[in-house]
C-alpha cells in the first residue's frame, strides 16, 4: 500500500524528517508512536500533500507509484485521508456544505455521478448518529466553536463518508474521553478491510487498546528507530521511551 | 469660456468642457435657475479641474492621471433593459442616459417621474454649491440629462420592489435619482449599474430624503464591463428613527469612484452599510464615505469586504463624524481585505471626528491573504485548489449578503458572487 524510502524533509531551514523508512501492507494497521516533537504530525502532513515542506531526498510510493509530484486534492482522490491532529476552523463554510463539496469533488475526479442530495443527507445523518454526533453540528460553520472532542469526531465522520483506502489518524485520541474514544475506535474498526490500511499516530498506548495495530513503530528525531508488533506499545507504556531511544527525553 | 485659455487642461478635462459647449441648448432644461446651476457647475469644474492626489479627499485616486480620455456621446439606441433580478419587481430603466417609460400597468402606477421631464419643464432641482473637490456634483449637474424621481408616500409598504437600471453600453451619460420617502414607509430599491464591455463614462447621483420611521434597503449592484468609468454619489438624509441599509456590490468597472454621504439627522436613526468589492484586472475602485451623526442616539455600522486579484487596486476612505449634539452615538466601521495576487492592492483610510463626549465609536482594518492551512485542509478532502480558493473567498464575503427580508435577494447575490469566483479565481 505505502512505502516511504529514506525520506528527508524540511520546513524552511529546519530538517524534521531525516532518513525515514516505513512500509505498510494492504490491510495493515500500523501505529507510529514517539515523544512530542519527533515529527509525527510532520509525517502526516507530508503524506497528505502539504506544500509547507520541502522533500530533499527519498520517495513515497503509494501502490507502487511516487506521489511526491501530486497535490493534496489529487492524493485525496487516490484514497489518501488525513484525520488532522488540529482540524482547521473555517468560518463561512458550513460543515454540511463542506462534506458535500468534498465528496462530490472526489466523485467528479473519479468520473462518478454527483451525489443525490437526499441520499447524501440520509447517509450523513446515519453516519453521524453512529459516531454519536449532535446533528446541529452539521449546520454550523466548519469546526468553528467545536470542542476538541467534537472536532475529532467530525474528522472521523469525514473519513467514513469519503471512504478512503489509506487513512492517517494523527492523535485522534487526544481530547476524547473514554466513551468517545470507544465510539471513534468502533468507527475506525468498522472500516478495517483487506484493501484498506491505517497509519495510527498516537502518543499513548490507550487508543491501541481499542484499535489493535498489526505493527508498531517508534519515530524519533525524524526517523523510525524501532519497529515491532503490538507488544512494543505495551512495552513503551510501561517503560517509557528512554531506553529505546538511548537517551533521556 | 474657451479651451485655449488654460494650458494645464488634461485631454479628459478638455473633452468634458467641449462636451458641455457642444451640448448647449440640447440638454433638457427650462428656466434661469437650471441654466444658472449648470453653468455654475461647469465653471467650478473649469476652475478646479479633475481632482488630483494633492486633494486630501482624492489622495489615493488621482483622477487627473486615471482618466485619460472620455467616451464620447453617442446617439445610438444603446441596447435594451435586462430582466429584473427579482420577480414581482418593477424596472425603471435608463438606456444611454434616457429614461425608458414602462409600458405595463404596474409601472405606470409607480410614484416615479423621469427626471428629464422635470428638467424640461423646470420642476427639477439641481444643486447650486460646488465644493472644489466635489467633481461628481459638478459634472452631474452640468451634464445631467435624465434619471428617475421617486416619491414614496407615507406608510408605503414593500410588496413592490423597484429596480433602477442604468444601462450604459459604451458612450457617455449623466443621470440623477432624487428619492423622497415618506414617514413609516418600507421600501426596497435595487440600483443596477450595468452595460457591456464598450468604453463608457457615467455619472450617477442619488439623493434620498427619508422621513421619520421609514425603513429603506438600497442595493447597488455593479457589473458593467471592465472598460467603463463611473462616478457615483449616494447621498441620504435620515430623519428620526429611520433605518437605512445600503448594500454595494462592485464586480465591474475599470474606474469607479463611489461616494457615500449619509446624514443621521433625526434621533434614533440607524445606518447600515455592507460593501463587497470584487476587484480584478487592471482597475481602480474607490469607495469614499462620510457618515455624519447629527442627533442623539444615532447608530451606524459599516462593514466592507474586499477581494483583489490581478493588478486591481481598491481604496476605502471612511469618515465618521459625530457632532456635539449627537450624544450616545454608537458607530463602528470595519474594512477587511483579501489580497490574492502580488500586484493587487487595497488602501484603507478610516477616520473618526468626534465632538460629543458620550459615544462609542470604533474602527478596524485587516489585510490578509488566503490562509494556506485552511486551503490545505480543504484540498486534503479532495477539493481542487481553484475550487478550494473560491470557497475560502466566498466564506470571506458571503456573510455580508445574508439576512435579507426577501430571501431571493440573497440567492441572486450568491449567484453573482459564484459567477465572479468562477471567472476570476
Ligand atoms: N513551522 C515550523 N518551523 C520550524 N519547525 C517546526 C515547524 N513546525 C514544526 N516544527 C518542528 O518540527 C518538529 C516536529 O514537529 P511535529 O511533527 O509537530 O511533532 P509531533 O507531531 O511528533 O509532536 C518539532 O521539533 C517542531 O518544533
Ligand atoms: Mg503532532
């Protein structure tokens, strides 16, 4: 599904990703963990196609093709989705309108017919109900005045509606209480499939109790420094990062 | 008066003066008063010329250099009226500076008279004083040929909307709209400044006198082609407890000077301005406003949102004056600009002049570009860049055209906005 090869990336003069290698198979759920400031969000933005970063070396292959030359919208159409750690607030754009425009833009790019409005509304309402979201949120401007937890749910709602193939979840657990975490994890788990992969970025093991990963990778100073199975997450939970990264943080 | 007396005349000034001379005896007028007014107006213009940046009021808009030449008069019929924007509205039109008399019954019942007829029989009023920087009053008074006079009796209710259409396809014209609104009337008027891509030169002056308790919405929509020059003055006097909402949407013209002069004359009067400037190409658009709070408990809010792309240049000069008598005035003015290209520019000059001590007045201005992170967020959901940009621009200006009593008005303006975005973003 995804292969990152010896990737180097910088913002301005600061090099943040420094020789990152990571491979994610079809159907795999990979967790990326690491202390604050390791470059986890940077990796997620780069995957989604942010123009803020300059790739100086390496490549990202998605289903065997490099995606470095294509922009965020085109990547979304290919099935790449990012649930943002900090979703943007956009006053003046209604949430529902945004969902519709996004879905239709992707359909148009794939030469599929535009959504039938009433079917779309029904679908959105059903999905929002499953995520236990308040309907009134859908009428409000995009993310404006949403609580941290509401924003995270709204990200997962977008993911469910857009039906992507490769999902990056950046600290989706932060801001969620345990009940909300369960609901959101159920939403994610329902999407697990042999042709869909996940990159789940988290700071804590907690989320991984609900979304059980196939592989766990430790990201530090812009590189993957250790990989393992889900027991690595439990190890980190108990022992912290210090002995893995070989220095105090 | 001959042209050769003054060497410093620009070509445009010369053409204007020659026009006036050539039109002698041809413009509608009767009686000495009108003749004197026209002559005094042209004398003032001859004396002061086109305003240059040395005049404070014209600092950002140097007409001497902006106005290279003047589109000449033409006797061509000049086209046709457009379909009205809203159903159930009555079009009072002008084509190439000539009123078009409505043939339908509803139009005939309107309290409207062609201004040209009033000029011709000596019943029109024209201003007599011409300040040196009031070039719009000078030119319009000297050259006005027609317009519509509207006279709404007291308690008029708003089921019929009037759409004033000033159609100018090339050539030149000068029109005037004196409007009297009786007490407790409730009226909505749309002023459309439209025309094709031919070069044109227009002055248009509206004078509103609004009596106690009336509620007025006036919506100026400007979509004339990108080679037109328009000088527009909107003057209003608001009596006690009058509420005037003025909307201005500019999406055309090569050169525009939109002046707004509002006097809050009666206690409790309220003025609301919502202005949207959609600026593109190599154009110059100037909005210059003076709001005078002259009585107690008067309020005003002005919100201007500008989008500038290409090499467009915009100007907003806003002045709020609060007289000594106008205690408890509450006034605020805000101007936000979104600049979409390196060569586009918007200049803002807000001013407050306050002579009362118990008032709440404020102003603010911002200039921004498209937020890259917001753009990325939209694109990350599959929305192509141009469409995502257009969404953000629309989000920026869209809220100013919400909340009309007639819902279709908002819809029509949203369509206009979408069309502009589609072409320019
Ligand atoms: N705009 C920026 N300019 C310079 N450095 C930045 C910028 N954004 C992030 N960084 C730095 O990049 C590093 C990685 O940040 P980030 O990817 O957000 O880490 P994480 O998500 O793992 O906490 C941090 O050291 C951070 O300070
Ligand atoms: Mg982060």
